[in-house]
């Protein structure tokens, strides 16, 4: 859902979304909330026969259908009904339904606490489906090195972007940047004290120290970075595209996909975001404290960072099971336990 589609939403919901933007929530987060809540109120409108289920999305405007009175009349039972619909009819998994729960609960919290429209929050006790935390996928150290060597080995004379591509992957694998953070980097974000200023979610800034590999890669890239023909708004952009504009996120994704294929690492579910997981996992495996890792990655909550402790636990379990004596006597023990 695009931000310009907000005018198809009930005014009270639009006020809430604008308030989120003013609190410097990321545009992507606000759009997800808008999409979840639009789906929620569309479902209720169809259920109450205020809207036909066959109406195309492009023709749906809830601005006049969903009134303030209707929003305030919604109960927690309505929310559970919606979540059941999402599971059965939309085949939403537990993670998606859990996100929709958060969207609904926070909107009604806003109505109760911020706007004082409701005396009691009807969604206060709305329970989220239990989700299993999946371990993040990441490249091994050997795969990471092979990927970087594949980039450096690209000797196509008609492709003058090898140093740029290598620099991008070095930053991903060493600093654990998000894709949006890397694409928004400016030359002016690079500081003399070997640090870089990163603008993360909610426009929050953090400082990340650059190691030798990063500094060397940046130096080599800046020596060949285009200087002429740049638009005024792109002159400070660190990474420049073939069209001499700030490199966008899709271009970076396509670049990585090319090198994954060249290195034979395609088809394993690796992506730009998996490079962030790789950086975090490699740092944690090499004794970087979880609190330090939280600051490097720009996580708001420690619980988000602690997923990497589970990665190490899983590796230790696999290592134990890989011992050639791991199954010795198991069958006898199973027979003994059966009496």
C-alpha cells in the first residue's frame, strides 16, 4: 500500500498514521500498519454487508464507509474473528497474523491513551499467535570469502564497477548494514576518525567503526567513483549507479544476485539481508558481546539481537551430534528404557 493511498482510509486512521510518521517511524513500518488496518476494517465492512466482497481493491475506499462510531464499536471478538479469517481464508502464517495483532492493538492504544476517545481499550488483551523464532540464514566464513573473491576476480573490461561492488559487499559483511542504510550513505558520512555515520530506522543515527578491509575497499572505490555528470541531489551519494545516480536498493539486490550465481551460491536463499545476518553471526562467533552487537546493528531492543546467541547454540548442538560417537549405545539405551 502506497502512502498516497492513505486518503482511502478513515480520517481517524489517517491521523494515527501521520502521528506515526511524526514520531519518525520508518515509512515501510507505517505502510505495513496501514495495510493491516485497511484489511481489518475491509473485512468488518464486508461482514456487516457495508461492502461487497467482490469489490476490487482499486475501487475500495473506506473513508466514507468506516465511521468513527464504527471504529469505536469494534470488539476483541471482532478481532479474533478477523484473525481466524486470515488463517483459514488467506492462509496467513502465525508470523503474519502476529504482525496484524500488533497493528490492531497499537491503533486502539492510540485511540485510548493518545486521543482519549475510548475509556477502555477493547484490544488490550488481544492475544498474538505463538510464533517459532526461526534462526537467521547466513553465509559461512568460507562462503563469504569465496563470494568476495568472485567479485575481485571479475575481469570483464566492459564492466567498470568491480571496485564499487566489492566495496558494497565488504561493508555489508563487516558492518551489518541494512540495505536502506547502505543506499542512503553519503560521502560526507565518512569521517576522518575511520568511522561512518549511518542513518537507520526512524532516522536514528549511529556511528560504526570501519576496519581495515572497509577502509581499503572505500579508498579503492573512491579512486574510480564517477565525479562528472551527477545530478545535484546525487553528488554526495557514496554509491553511484551505471546511470550516474544514487544506487537504489533494487540495483544492489540485482548486483548481489549476479555474484551469487557466478560463485555458485545461488539457490540457497541468500539475499542482501542475509549478508547483514552473516556479519552479525561472524562477529558473535568471534566474541563480540551481544550488547556491542546491538549497537553495531542499530537494534532498538536487545531481544532482537539475542537471536544470534541462538545461532551459536544451534551450531554447538550440531557439532555435538556430528561426533562419530554421538549414536554409540543409543539403541541399547532405548531398549533398556522400554523395560
